[in-house]
């Protein structure tokens, strides 16, 4: 054991108390960590404000693009309806072919899809133990 006598324990206690008092005397009073904390708090607030601004800008961009997308979809739907109307009237050269393809698509949608059976890949590796012959803990010498 490092300390065996009461005098050694007293010297240890005196050294610990002296170190504690010296540390308290040389301590700057928390000024340094308070300044660092305030700087970190301000940096965090600035980063948060910047992130919120970028998020708001991204949301406005998404909203603008969604409006443009909806307008384009409406325009394409009107154009599609016009093309279908002209195709169904037969005024278009390809109207009969389009109608035939639409009938085929409708028939294909009605039919049940054929599914292929999943095939497991065949492994060329041989098993470590033949079926029913796995050795136990104490069967090392079995042939």
C-alpha cells in the first residue's frame, strides 16, 4: 500500500487541499468559458437563421415548380383530350391504329398477368456434411 502511516495520510490531505486552493486562486472566475459560450450561442443562432432562410427559399422554389408542373399537366391533358377527340372522329390518318392500340391495351389490362415461378440459383458447391452425417462434438474419429 502506498500510504501506511497517519502522517503520510495527513501529508496527502494537505497536498490535496493546497492544490485545490491553488487552483481556485489561479482560476479566472469563469470569464473565458462564459465568452466561449456566448460566441458559440451567437454562432449557433446565425447558423440556425441561415438554415431557416435556405429552407424557406427551397420551399418557395418547390411551390413555384409545383404550380408550373400543375399548369403543364393541365395543358398536356387538354392536348391529349383534343388528340383523342380527333382520333375517335377518324379525321386523323392514324386514328384507326390508335383506336386499335387502345382496345388492345384495355384487353391487356383486363387479363390476369402471367407470373413466372421464381427459380433459385443452383449452387455448384458441395455441402460440408452429407445429409444425416453431421458430426457431433465428440465424434472426431468417426469415418
